[in-house]
């Protein structure tokens, strides 16, 4: 009984570590289509920002979310600073930088997690579920028989 | 697999000495600290670096699409994880407290409200192009209910939007105080609230870690009511700006106050500290030290309510289980030893003190207001002037 518990705990911890590791995977690349979509939906007027993105981000493949994020947030901060100095308030992008990046990244991401959403859903959360049902029924039988 | 076999390994139904203070996971030892770091990091990523956890949101995209039709945001991921964690830990609660019908019912209630009201209904509302709204989330806990974008959104959404607006106001001004009058804080904090639900399920192994010292109580009183005042002032500014169009008052911009509150209280206190601190400071850090709704409920419970925890002092053996497991850090034993009723404003009425009492001393009851508060002076207490007390009593 104790060993079943320990196996269950081990499975849980392994699943948790796999889940945690996902943040380090995945490639991110902004295509012109994604860039267009984002700029129009957010109504971005800053040519400085658009140019910055075109040079530093467009078409480049980033190997993880951290470098992708810092590339975009850097351009965001630089252009915002420049616009604020010139009091061009309608060109400043007021969105929170990381929420802004989130929206672009969501569309730009690729990799085995994105390709296999369903598989990973089942693996990380539910692989252990049938075990639970089996274990529970075994326990109920044990419980019933031990009371007689 | 880890939880279910405890039906056998924990022995017969009932609470027993299970070495909780010797287990590295529950006594602020290394496992607890790992859990702390993990939880705090998770919340920091969720609130402040959602772009790093895109892969996690991909995994739950299919579910989000089937509910609201949209791809998963980090908040959908959070809501889903919240429901899953609560469900799993609720199984643990059912096993651990299977001897206590009140706890079984209460756990079920809180699980129901989280899954249905805080997750399914709002996502389905979005599917029908209505605003995302959690019907059980009352102002001032739902601090952005009166923000201009929220008011605008509700007014623009026809009958349902207006219903939500009126519901939100009636919930806070009428339903909350009336229910607290009849049942005490517990109807919300322990049977309905989502934060409370996580605290009672995921936080159950950590109840005993809540600080029981007088220092903590003093801090708690100032902090929790301070947050309430902050929330009310912020809302005052918000409504003034909304109706007058002036973006600030007395040189302070409304947006700035909203940003500060949203960051300090909404994100850091309620999120990162609120759940992250479970393994070290106990399960109800937010509820006890920060929740403005708890402060409001507490004021009503303390002064105008029929709720009390009665104590059958003669049966008390001073084992201290009640105080140990009180997640709000109330010294329940002290009241039980004196046969006094507990009407403390911080008592969330979880009923665990009653569940762990080996003698059945404590009972959560609703009764007549008359005589509800029955304090006993301790003759040789630290803060009592004996001569004053004796002379004062002789005069009456």
C-alpha cells in the first residue's frame, strides 16, 4: 500500500518536472502575416516600433521564449522612451510589455508541444488517472474484505 | 495514486496524531521550502511573465476552444489548473475527514462553486459573446468591478450586462451582510469563495503553520482593514473619474492608484503571497491579512451576526488540537477552556477546530444575538490591573 503511494508520488513529481521543462522548449518566429495582424488589431501607430521590429524580429527564429521576449520588450521600451521624450502620446504603446509579447508569441510559437497539444494534455494531467481508478477499486475491495 | 491509498494507510476514520510536525513537507522543512519556491515562481511567471509560459497554454488550448471558442490565455490555464488542483486535493479532504459530514459537504460546496461559477459559467458566457464574469466574486474582492472599462462593458451588453451590474451591487450591499447576519463569515469564506476553496483543499496540509502569536493578530487587524480602506478609496477615485471625467483628484491620478492596487494587492498579495506562502505561513495568508471582503464580512460577523462557535468548556482536555489547526491563527483552546463563545472577526467558520477536537467541545452554531458574546475576565492576566478589576466589580 505504501509502495503504491510512493509510485504515485514519483509519477506526480516526474509529470511536474516534465511540465516545468516545457517553458524551455519551443521556437518562436514572427512572420509578416502575424506582425500585420498584431499591428492592426492593436492599432499601433509608431513607425519607429514597426521598423525596429522589422529589423530585429521579423523572420528571425528565436530558440526560446526568453530571447524572443527580450527582443520585443527591448524595442518596445526604446521606442516608448523616444516617443515620450517627444510627447507623442498617441504613438506610445501603453500595453504591459509582457502581455503584449504574450499575444505575439502565442501566434509565433512552434515546436513539439504546440504540435502535440492533445498528447501532452493527456500525458501531463491524465496519464495517472486510470491508475487511480484501479487503485481505488482495489482499496475498496481490501477495505470491505478486511472488515468481515 | 499518492492520495487514494491513504484510505488504508491513514487507518480508521478520525483525526489522529500523524506526525505532521515531523514531516518535512508540512513543518517548514526542505520540502516545504521547495514547494514555496515552486509556487511563488509559478505565480510570478503567471502574473508578470506570461510570455515565458506559452507552451503551457498550448497544452490547454483545445479545452479553452471547446468552452469559450478562444485560444487559452494564461488566466484560462490558471483557472483550469486551479480547478484540477482543488479537485485532486478535495479527494484527499474526503478521505481525511470522512468521519465528518460537515467537512464533506463543505468541501463539495466549495469545489462546486469554483468549477461551475468561477470557471465553466464565465467561459461559456464568453462563448456567447457576453462579458467574462464570476457571479460569486463579490466586491471588494472583485476590485475591478467598478473600473471604467468594466462598467462600460456591462452597460454595453444589454440585459445580461445590466443584470450583472445590479447583481454585483446587490451582492455586496445586501446579500453579503444578510447572509453574514444569519450564518457568519463562513457562508462565503468556507462554502463559496474560490480563494477559500483552494486554501481548504490545497492548503489543508499547511493549516498548522499559521502564526498563532499575538503579534500576528495585531498585524492582521491593521493590515486587513487597511487593505479594505485602500480598496474603498481607490473605488471612490474610480467612480469620481468615471462620472466627472476628471482623471484625478487632489493631485493623484486615478489610473496610478488603480495600478498600484492592482500590482501590490491584486497580483503580489493575493496571488504570489496568497498561495505561494501556503507551505511556510499557512493556508489563509491572503484571507487573514489582506482580503478586503474578509475585513467587511468580519466587521459584520463580530458586531451583527447570529453565528458563534460554542464551547463545552467542561469537556475540554486542553489538548490544543483546535488552536494548532486553526488556519486563522485563533487561539481556540483559550476560549474553549473558559467556556466562551468564539465570535472573532477573522474566524472563517471552516469547522476544522470542531472536526479535530477529540472531545466534541466545539460546535459551529447560529443562535439568538442576545448573550452571544460572553467574555470571562482572567484575574491574573498580563494586561489586567487586579485592583482596578476588583474595585470595579465591587461597585456594580
